[in-house]
């Protein structure tokens, strides 16, 4: 008799466990499903993943080899945006193609977060070899958009990312805050390390291919002596190239900084005429081997430039 009762009790416990499993498991599955997020450029992908960790699934529209100014979205980008809960952009006119992409996606629940909010902007300065009359008035309105080249700005961007994730997923707020704190400590340590390295240089001047470097230069004490290409996609004239050659020779400038995302034709021409060394860096994580994360990229860029100036 007691054996029958025990068997029935065990059976009822098993049935109850199955019923509870049916009730609980769907909600657990939903809670564990990563949040779909789209970002415009790889640096934002890395930052969102650093804060979100396993709670997010992030797609970057650019892979690291493209020019962020002239990128043309693909049909797969449209699908990704439709599935996403958040889209992170830099803003400041960097991704001029984003607005139409979001509009075409037609997702009313999508939230677009501009990571540049609250960041102090730098404005590009005209080199003397460029004609100031060719500069449009609105070119200075928003400032230089390459804000992530300064780690202090990245710290602000990370805070925007953390706030956005907490807003749509408050359950994991503590995780997001802890991940943010860990990453910001790593970033601060690297910044101090790189500042010490650059501090050893006696000559910190270089020629920039295009205006991607003012934020990094200001943060670490480099000096941009000239810029080849003020406007994205607009090559300098023969007269401007000759003026650059004269300036490099006269100033004994040793380094020209180009980017893997740009054509190397003019930097190599200048190098041939002046013997200045071309150093190819990247403005986007993943653009060169060893630059898969933002921290990797920042370390690579600063050390490569410092080594070139020293040698």
C-alpha cells in the first residue's frame, strides 16, 4: 500500500515538474536570447560587444576595409536593420547613408542612438596649399566626425551604449555597468602607456592623408603638419601636390600617414619625391592584421606612428 502511494507521489512530482518546465522554459529562452543590434562601423561593434557581452548579437554594416564616408548599403543591411532593436551610429555626417537605410527598413520599434552626443568636436584647419575659397560654409558646421580616434571620446561613447542597453534590457543592468567599468579601466591603462611612449619622441610631426587624425594627434601630442586630401574623395591638384612636396622638403617631414581604406597612389608619389616614409594605419578595427578590437587598433596606430617618427 505504501509502495503504491510512494509511486503515485513520485508520478505526480514528475508531472508537476513537466508542467513547470512548460511554463518556465519559454520565458527563460526569451531571456537568454541576445538582443539584435546593428552598428554602422566596426569600432561601435566592438564597444557594444564589450558592454553587452553575451546579452547582445551585433552586426556591423562596415567590415573595416571600406571607406565609412562613401559606403553603399547592401540588401542584407536592410534586413539586419529590420530585425534590430537598436542601431548605433557615430553621427556628425560620417554615415550620410544611414538615414535612408533606416527609412527604407521601416521598423517603428527601432531606436537609433547617436554615440557622438556630448563630445567636444574639433574642426579641420585648412592647409596653406589649399584654396580657402573652395571651402563650403557648412563643412565646419558639425566638426570632424572621427571622434573615436581619441580614447577619451570612446569613454563617452561607451557610456551612451551602456545607457541604451540598460534602457531596453534593465534585467541585465548590473552586468552592463560592470562590463563598462572593466573596459574603461583597460582603456585608461592603454592611454597612459601610449602617452609615455609618444613622450619619448623629439619630432612628432607628420603629413596626414585625410583628416582622420586630429583627435588622436591632440590626445597624444602629435603634430599634423599638412593634410593631403581635405575632402573625402577629392584628390589634390598638381599645384597642391607640388606645394606639399615643397613643404615636406622644407620642413624635413619624415612620415606620411595613410589609411588602408584609401588609395595609396598620392602618398607613394609624395614619398618618392621627398623620401618621407609612408605608414599605413587604419581608422577602423579589423582594417589591418592585429587591429581586431578598438584597443588593438589604438595601440597599433600609435606605436606604428611613433616607431616611424623615431626611425
